[in-house]
C-alpha cells in the first residue's frame, strides 16, 4: 500500500513552467543581487517561496466566481460567505477583509486600551507582530521549548508554554495583557500544530485572568487534521467538529484566507458574542478596508472563498496535503539532511545552522543554501532566519536565532510528487557540497523589512 495519500483530484488545466540552464541561473541570480525575491517568477522552475495565495482553485471555485455579486452594499456573495463562516465557527458576527493583515489592522487596536500593554502568542506571525506594535503594544512569544529542538520528535511543536504564560501574566499584570493570540498552526515555528489539550489549557489561563482570546487561524484546517491524526481521542472526529471545538475557546477569529481558504486573496474576521466589539471593528473597517459587506474583497472572490473554506476542510484533501509535505521531508531526512521534525502543515524547514555550521548567523547560512538550491535546480525557497529577523532596535545588531531555516513552502494542489523529487534531488546536491558554501553580506540594506529588497554579495 502507498505510504502517502495520493491526490484526490485530477488536472483539468495546466500552466507551463520552464527549466533554465545552470549557466542562465548564475546570471539571473547575480542580477537579482543574490536575493531570490528579486527573481522573476518566469525564471523559477518550482516556486516554493510561499503557500500564501499560490494554490490552485477547484472547478467549483471557478464556477462560483461567475455568481459573484459586485453590489457595493449587501452583496449576495457576502451573505453566502457569512453563512459558511458562521456554520464553521458558530460565531455571531462576520466581516471580510482584503487579507490577513487587513483583519489584524482593524481588530488588534480594539484591545489596546492603555499604554504598555502586551499581546502573548505561541509565536506572533510577522505581520501580526507589526500590527501589535503599530497599535502601541508589545508582542511576546511564548512557544514550547520543543519548538527549538528541530531533531527530536514531538507531535505538537506549535504548543504554548503554559507555565511561561502564567508567569508572563503575573509579571506584566493581567490588566496589561491585551490578548492571548493562538496562532494555528504555528507558522514561524515551522507550520507546527497546537494540540486541543494545549489550546484548552491556554484559553483557560486567559479566561481565569479575564484576557481576550484571539485565534490567528490561517491554517486552522491543517491544525485540525493534525489533531485528528496525532492527538489521543480525536481519530474518529470530523475536521468540522475539531475546528468548532477550537473556535469555542476564543472570542475572535482572524484568518488570512490565502492559506486554508484556498483563494489567492482574502481575509476573515469572525467575532463571538461581543456586539460592541463587532460594531467598533466594523466602524474601523470602513475607512481602512471598505464597506462591511466587501471589506476590500471583490464579490466573485468572496464566492470563491465560500467554496474554498469548505474544500480546505475536506479530510481527503488534507490527508494528501499533509502527506505531500511529509513526503518531501522524508526524502531529505533519509539523506541525512537536518529538518524541523516532524514536518508541519505547509512547508519543510531545513535547519541551516546544522546544514552549514561554518557560516555564522550574521552571514545568513540559510540564504546561502537558498541561493545554491536555485543555482542547482531552479527551485526558489526562502530564508527564515537572521536575514528576515533584521536588526535589534536597541543595539542595531543583526538578531541571532537558533532557527536558521530554509523554508520549502508547498502551494496547495499545485505541484506533483515528481516536482517534490526534483526539489529533494536539488537539496541533496547542495548538501553534498555544503562545505563549499559561503556566507553573504549586504551590498544594499533597506531600513525596514530588509529581506524583501536587499542586495547581497558573497564574503570572500
Ligand atoms: C499569512 C499569515 C498572516 C497574514 O496574512 P496575509 O494574508 O499575508 O496578510 C497572519 N498570520 C498568519 C499565521 C499567517 O500565516
């Protein structure tokens, strides 16, 4: 029997992709300032930069586009999505936003009622952290220590450290904690899941202290699948029931629909119970995102999302999705390549601190591996390490971190297992000459979000 679940769909439309030669890639990468963000996608053979908005829509979604109602106010499309969101979350209120960060910018400030407040999350995603800071608060991460031990198996490396959470609440004072943010799956820790047991314990601590609970649930369906397959007592549960049990723990649900919503653009805000909060968020939405029945989205895209949200919870789809990531991870692990293990929901994270230990963090070991992989095989991965983290605002030094990752992010329903083999072969070839990899330094360093537009050169 096949160890991995195969695709529960077949291909109806194809998009050609082109292989380049190694010689061409050398020039292309040099012209991109040794930063693959500056490559044109036509020069990339397999694009594993992100899983955000890069998936394939289904025939049902393309069909739904035709039903899109572009009415400025009261669009049918809105009511169709609203009924799906309410059905899944069982919350009282729904507001669309143009993407995840749009939801963050209108919701998070509502919880910041005075100076010196903090949000505590298992790990804040970078836009979430940015919006916490823009709202005048501080973002504190509180991940379980297993998240940082890449080589040891733990089924739920995305978990909160609940002991640390209690201490943090004590230290800061509960009145100064603006919210507890449950990031599911924990994107920055490697797409790692959070168990329901841990979610419940975390929510209970927040409730005991009267602290609002916010779910940052871009990948809530993938998380539910991990609970079904890894947590005791859930093997026979439906994805919907697990999702509902998760939502029942929180006051607000924010979602970048570009992930498990299976659309290219979109965001969701759902609010449980609190009419005042709903009204306040709605007022803030109008000047920032748009009228509350479109919130920055196009009517037809709202319809595609109403379908995509349900498809994203299909257990056969999830079984293949999670297995495709595991398939790539297993190929690398069997070749002795260090990865965050077990693999999470949307990407394989290669541990480049172990891959290229001779390159110090401030010369970006993971970026060096990313570049070499592109040269070897035309695959575009992304650095998640010190280049991305930037400089410490106080010391102005590049931030050191034990997690120097190359993220191989798998778009949904887009690539085949053969593509994964090409990726694995490329990484193996880079691994076989890892000692020759060189560190990088800046030629141009932008002041903020430097990884997107920096140009680099090799340290000789
Ligand atoms: C992608 C993501 C966001 C931000 O969403 P965008 O749609 O990119 O604005 C927020 N939180 C998590 C966990 C994410 O993965």
